[in-house]
């Protein structure tokens, strides 16, 4: 029996006249510029007006907004195979990263997951952790003499350097990482502009936007090619992609080169962006809430004699801060799926072919499940939340396969950063969420830094 009650959308009238349909068509076109300017406000308004199962017409497209935990369970878990990622945004993402594990389905997805699992296991991650700590310490050494740092930009470069190491075995300098991170961020912006534009030109047309996209993709492709052709002696060490490379007979016949490229591109894009964004939000929240920064710093000092690369279980306050940051600002702020069958969710009929949207951002701020949802309060995670109301990495069989790697990296970076530097805000104007492919801060996260006494 369900422990959640849902709020239903008022039923639409059985008949709609010509004038009503014309008004609806005009209203749906008027939503397009609003969705491009402020999609979070549009979704919040619709859910507030229509309840846990609402429809939203954006130009010629109709979306079904699923905002109830039990309906979310159906879409992401119990009937996940009937709600695949066959929507416009996934089609556009495929143009960039190919058919990696985030995009692929069926036998190919199962093969990729099996081959990648050893390199992303907890045991493998424990071996990578010291490399993350070393990279982070080198980065802190480089910024420690500055008065302030743009954490959004700097952590983006660090995250890319770390994941090039852990996922691909590729050594990158911070300068290389900074330049490549800027290219990847540009690709994400151009991609989201296409997704939110019903009149986006075909990829084959040489428009300025398409040329920028192709140039950016080609640049990242060259980085991937460099990683895949790297001599074993030049590699940093074991990497997650090793299970896809030739040489392991236990994994079956060698994979085609384009499959390996797609997987490398997918992992690098997904891991880099989501991790760096969460780190930027978390450092801002710690700077803006010095009491919690003091708690975390005290927790770190109390364990200073231990191995700085050890596991998260030893640092409950830091873990709760990261969890609360992902509640307030989940990088994956919306999840799209397409229904392969007619279905019923929250008492509403979902037609075959419908696009269903789940928004972790809205779910994480619903006062029914989260008291004072807009308040930063890591203490709320002293008790684990119901998994149906907390989706920072999605849920079900298609939950983020790199979630343990992302969590390990975030904890290792923050552990060294807070142990060595004190953070403070530089402006009274807080960054706001800017929805794109992920949920970015709308401005540079500029923080003042001061070395901590040792």
C-alpha cells in the first residue's frame, strides 16, 4: 500500500470547441519563450496549478509532468524498460557523445555496463582515491596564494583533470583541462539552445551554432583519440575504460573503435559536468553557511591523523553537506522518458509515445516531503530519505552508473579543500540556478580563500 497521497490535475472537459482549441494553441506557443528564459518557474507554476500529474504544452509538444513518488517509481523503476530515453534531448545528446552507456539500450547497454562495472566498483575507486587527493593538493597549491577564486571555473578544470585520469588514464595539465572544460561547457550551451528551440536547424546546415558545435566536438574527439592511442607507459594508471579496451579475453571479443570512443566521450562529459557543478554549489553553500563549514573543518581536524584518501563513512558531516547540496541543486534537474505503451499514472491516462518528465529539482523542494525545502540544512540527512523523493543520480536500472565515482571524487576534493582553505563569499548576491543540460550557477562562484593554520 502506498505511503504517499497524490494531488490530481483537474480533469479537462470532454469537449473543446474551435475557439478553445485556438486559444490553447496560442498559449502553447507563448510558453516557448518563457521556457527558454525561465523553465524552472514554468514547471513550478504548472505543478502548483495542476498537481502531481500535469500536462504542459510547449509549441507543438506536449509533456506529462510526473511529480509523485509512486508514479516516479513506475517510470524509473518498475516499468523502466517501457519508458526509454527516446526523446528530443537524448537525440541531441547522442549527436555529441554517441551511443555510450547513458544513451544505449538493450544488449549493447548490458554489455557496456558489464564491461565498465569492474573499473567503477568500490574496490577500484578505493585505488583511485589517492590519485584524486594528489591532483587536488597540487591544484590547491596553485591557488592558495590568491585572495579569491572563481570556484565554478577552477573546479570545472580540476574535475576534468581528475576524470581524464580516472576514466581514461590520460594525464592532463591544469591548463589543458581549463581550455578543454571551456569547450565542453560551450558544447552544452549550444546543445541546450537546440533542445529548447522547436525550430532548431538540422545539424547538416552550416549555421554558426552548428559550426561551433562541430568544432567543439572535434576538439574533444582529439582528446579522446589521444587517450585511446596512449602508450601504456605514458598512462597515469588503471582506468575505468580498461574493461572496454582490447586485451581482456574474459570480456569477449574486442569492441569496435567507435563503441569505445562513444563510451569515453559519454563518461567524460557526464562525470565532468555533474561533478564540477555539484562541487561549485557545495563550496558556495559552505562559504555562505560558515557554521557548517566550521563543523566540517572540525570533523576533518579530528581525523587529521588518518589517511586523507579514506572513505566517506568517517566524515558524516561532510557527507550530509554534499547530500543537501545535491538536494537543493541537483545537477540532473530533469529526466525525460518516452512511454512505449498506453499507461495510467496518478489516475491520468498517458498515451503511447508521450514524453514524461520527472524533475528532481521540483521533487527535492516539495514541502510535503521536505520541511522548509528552500533552507540549507544538512542535518535533515541524519536520517536517510525515502529513495523515491531524493533523486540526485536518478533511480532504477538506468540510475547514474558513475554515482559512486562522482561521490568519491566530490568527497575527496572537498576534504582537502576545507582542510587547507577557509572559504567566504565575495558578494551578497547569491548565484541562482540556471537550467541547461545540467543545473548551473547563473554566475561565477567567486569565493575568498584564506589558508587554514596547520
